[in-house]
């Protein structure tokens, strides 16, 4: 065991840092924590990385992974977080792609992986349904075989950024008579331009349009878009969720958030002195940083055991629970730090740009909106209650 | 000891509760909040008609003879309905200063506050002052018989709808000195006053208010020149009691909605309210709400006691309610799941209001510190 970077790793870090400094799109600076971006803004960095071959470090090399060690991947996340880089969205890169390269056909791999890697094709996730949030297996959307097609009918919800999506991956019930809800589900890839798909915005409490309802009415999808075997989609769905959970900890980003919080707390004044000099507040930041360190080392241990060949297991639930609690606490403390200027509603401002919106210090802009938005993190990706159930069942055997 | 409401107070509560139910439903509120002006002057007129705007004033001042308890009753109902109209800025704060002003000031402004025609906003916070009421960069310099004001006031709630401001400014001493603070009435249309208006995250409207060489007469000073801070603290403590009551109303609804949702919403074949882990959290929400009511009563009943008692009571209530509001709001969202995150459901709006109440008139940390300082002041000197 040791924590030092080798000379090669230091060289790698310098190379990455240099690349980011030279290539990170100028128009995205300061936008990394915003939710109201255009498709082009979301994809800008992804496309640069795609050209460089760095958009999908975690993939196996033969599909376009970088072959980096877990330490190099750690360095990669850290360096991107330093500039609040707007990273490739997870739906293609970290969610559907591992399912495709692990369970998909050769044709599916060739057809879909290049577009995910380059950032040309945007994917969305059709998992949750109005009646089934955490109870994911109770899928009601049906896919009925009709010759060479499946005909899909149903409604999905919380489809994140589906308004920009070219393709979606959907969980559909293909066997209505299955004995258990987890059986009889299939994992199907759907071109979002297929007739019968309607995407309707859901406005969230922070004022953004981040998620949608997706309605599917007689949507005809070629059978070759089925991934793996019919009725075995639940296996792939769980595999995907475990992958989602391991990326969900957001350690590097939270570390950057703590740094930003320290800067804010040194600029905000209490009785003329920096807030950071108030012991109460300084201790809260320290506590957060300590919790984050515990999470970081837990994640490093998890990555090490993955590198040793073990796939993400139920332990990844720890990362999801602790990671999201820290993200939420961070935004809560940031809102607290900015004091009165948490109140102005950024997305309601006429001239909200990446320079802030001109009321109060720029660092206070969107503090409340971000705090509100981050309440989602303990709900999505399997709520934190569900994660605790997983640990209780799979690890403690209760 | 008596925790009962008078007949008048019960009547106010019942008729207000009916009005909100009938004309302040969530969808109507949402439309109003998103409208150009962001409020309903006609609703304000109805509040006036019901007597709400005169309820907390004495009969000598032309009011209904009530006081802070009446404001508490009103504010709890306002919290249940997420009312955006400026009762705290105009009636509790504006009225709170004016009822302690001289006869001429009462005559000129107080009847307008009570009829709803004059609307005040309380311009006290500043960009670098955080929650310290004496940390003022706004100055009022003596100029003949009157004063000239210069400065910038931050996040003045209700300012876009106001006709007048109560403005705190430094007339002497150094920044943050407790002496040297004065309170002024300034008409919004006075020469040199400008505003930048904007919506707030919890559905209200506020402004940055700028004063550039604004001349006011000596008659605009409320209370004593240079000795305004004690007055500001009394009014602020009354406002704290009022928004604590509002928080109680908001917590009540957020909790009720959550319990109701947990009965309807099924996952894994059973209503989620059957899961013990959620039951206990909803019980905790209930206890937080009950403690908040207790603290609100306590702070309201102690407003007229001696200075230290009053201040400690207000700070204690604000601390407890800041914590309770955070817990109740966060859990209400969590138990509603994704639905709680949507703008379409009311519960998220209660969460947002509860969040913002914590930072109004000083957050948990500010009031813990104030309470601690007051307690230390109260301790007998150590025998040495």
C-alpha cells in the first residue's frame, strides 16, 4: 500500500492538465454546475475528448477505452474537476455502453459505440415509470413481438434530458405472465425519432427543464435492437445500475465544491471578518471534508478491487449513499454561506449568463437553485432508502 | 397560563383560512407568482377588508386592539397558503416601526398601512452586512434640518410592490457601532431612489434598492437619531416571531401532504407509509412541527418582556425553527420521491419557502451566537 504517484503518473497528470488547459472550451467556463445548457454546450467537451480518444476511459481498450490504470482515471477526474469541466453525460458513456459491450451483439457494438464515444449521439434512459420509481422491476411498458418488430406501448418518466436525445434504452415487459416482476423484462434500444414517441417536459423545483415524461404509443422497433436475450433485461438493468452507482459518488467534483465553498467563505463577511474565520462555519467545512476523505478512500478501495477483476458489487451502494449525502451537504453549506443573496431567483432573471446575473456577488448566483436541484440525488439512481435495503440484504444478509 | 385564542383571533383564523382555501389554491398562486407583477393587489385589498392589516395594532392607533398574537395567527395561515403578499414587510415591519413613531408619523402613514393603500418594505440588509443589523455602509448625513441618504440595500423583500421604505442608515460612529444608527421613512418615488426588481426562489419579489443623494426631512426619522438600533431589534424580533408562525403553517402542510402521499403511493405492492423507516421519519417531522409551534408561542408571548428575555426568546425560536424547517422540508421531498422534485406539486414550494425562512432575519448560526452572547451577559460575574 502506498499513496504516492509514480514519476510516470506525475507526467501523466501534467499531460492531462496541459491538455485541459489548452482545449477546454472557453464558452463553458463557469457553466459546469449549471443545469440550463444547450445540447451543444453539453456536448462540447465530450466532442473534444472523443477526438482525442479520452471520452471513454473506463471502457475496455478494444472498444475505445484508454487502458488507464485506476490511478490514472483518478487523476483524470481530479484534473477535470479542477476546472469544473462539463464531463460527458453518463447515459451513453457510463450506462448503456457497458451493457452493449458486455451483452450486445457485434452489430450493436459497431453501430452504437462509436457515436457514444465521439459525442455525436445522445442517449437517454427509459427506466422509471410513473407508478414505479424505486420499485423498478414493476415495469408496465410493454413490448409485443410483431414479425420483425417489437411494438412498444407505455409511459416512462424522469427521462433526463430526453429533449436532446437521439437514442434511448428502455426497459419493457415482454412476458406479462412471468412469475416474478423481475422476470419477463427486456432491454431494448430505441431510436427517439421513431413515430409514436412523445417527450414532454417536467419542470423541477429549481426552475429547470432537466427531466421529461416520455410517452410511447405503438412504437415499432426492429427486433435486432433487443440487447442480449428476451426476458432477461433485468440482469442487464441491474448491471447498469451498479455501474451508475459507482460513478455517482462524484468525489472529484465534491472536492472542487469544497474548495469553492472555502473561497466563498473567505469572501463573505460576518461582522466585517471573513466567514471562514468563524469557528462554527470553519468546523462545518472541516466536517464535510473529513466525510469526503472517507468517501474518497472508500472509492479508491472499490476501484482497486474492480481493477483486480471484481465487478461493482453491492458495496457501490455505500458510494451512492455517502456521495449524494456529501453533495447535498455541500450545496446546503454553500447556500448558507451566501447569506441574503441566496434569495434572488437566477433562472427567473432576464440576463442570466455565465457571468452571473448581476445581483449580489457572482458566487452567490444559483446557490439556492443548486441546493434545491441536488435534493434529487438521494432519490435518483435507486433512492438512498433502496441502497440501504441493498446493503442490508446483500451484505448483511438480513 | 392560557394558550387559548380569543374569539376575535379565532374568527380571523377561520375567515382567513376560508379565503385562502377558496381563492389562494396552489394553481392560482402559481399563476400569480409567474405573472408580470407577481402578486394580487385585489387579494391585498381583501386582507384589508378582513381586518388583517389592522389586527395587530392598538385601538388608539386605529387598529383592532390586537398585537403579536394576532400577527401570529395571520402568519400561520399565510404559511399554509404560501401567501406572497407583503404582510411582514408592510404590516409587521413597516407598522412595527410606525406604531413606535410620533403622532405625526402615525397619522401620515399608519392608517394607510392598515387600509393597505400604503405599502412598506424594510430596507435593512446590505451586500456586506450579512445578518448584522448595525453593519451599515448606507449613510445619512445631516443636511440643514434634514438628511441626505446614500447607499445600497440588498434583497429588500416586497420592494417592487412598496410605496415606501423603512431604511436603516448610519448617522454617526463607525461601521458596526451599535450607536449611530437611525431609521428613516423614505418614499419610493423620492428623488434619487432607484431599484432593480427580481423574483426570489420562493415565489416572492424583491429589489436591490439604491439611494443616491436622497434628501429627507427631519420628520422622516423614526425614533431617536443615532439611537435606532434598539428599535430595529424590537421590530426585527417581532418579524422573527411572525415568520416562525409562517414556518409552522408551512411545516404543517408539508407534513400533512407527506403523510397523505405515503398512504396513496405504492411501491413493492404496499403503500410506502407501511415502511417503518419512513414512518419514523414522518414521526420526527411531526415532532419537529410541534416543537416549532411551542417555540413560536414562546417567542410571541415574550415580545413585550424585558430586552434580554425578548431577544433570547426570538433567537431561540429562530434557531429551532430553522432546524425544524430544514428537516421537515428535506424529508417531505425525499418521501415524495421524484414527484417532490416537480414544480407541479405544491410540496416543493413549501420546501423552498421553509429553506428561505432560515436565512431571513438571521440564520441558525447567527441566532445561536446571539443567544449565546445574551446568555453570557446574563451569567453572574465569576467570583475571582
